[in-house]
C-alpha cells in the first residue's frame, strides 16, 4: 500500500498486505469475530459504482480500527477510528472504497491523501 500525501509529491510505502471484500458476504462479515492479534492487514471494501454514502457497523468487532473512506479516485474523503460495537457510522462524503486497518496507521494518513494498492 502506498500513501501519496496531499499538497506534496511525497509518498510513503506502508508494509501492509491487502485483503479485498467484493462480494455481499465478504462485505457483511468484514472483521466480525476476528481477533486484534490477527488483524495485521488492510481490508478494502469495493462499494457499488456511483456516489453513495456507505455506512458501516462494528457489531462483533472487539477492538478499535482505523476506517478510511475513499472516492472514485482513491482520495481519502473521511477518516475515523471506530470503537467496538459502534452501531453505525456514515461517512461525511460519498465513497467508492472503504479501508479498515489497524489504528497505528492513523497518524500517517490525512484527508486528501491518495491511497494506492494492487
């Protein structure tokens, strides 16, 4: 994963594997019933095409996570740390991708940054 900082041409590589949630069931399950010790990756949700304000929940997720909401250009439009069992979070802007990752990466990512992954 690579982070391109907004306002500069500098980028940072983050050594984090990517897992994709594309199907309905993958998106529904997300990180439910996983343990914090095994969460050492970024989970990327591919949302339906078009402008949507896709909300997420933290039911049966037992640890805090960093959540990034990205537009169609993979620009961060909202960022939050969600606590366990949060019932619903709706991003401030429409998004096409949602990335869930460990909270320790929060200081490295700002709204307006571009995120790249393969």
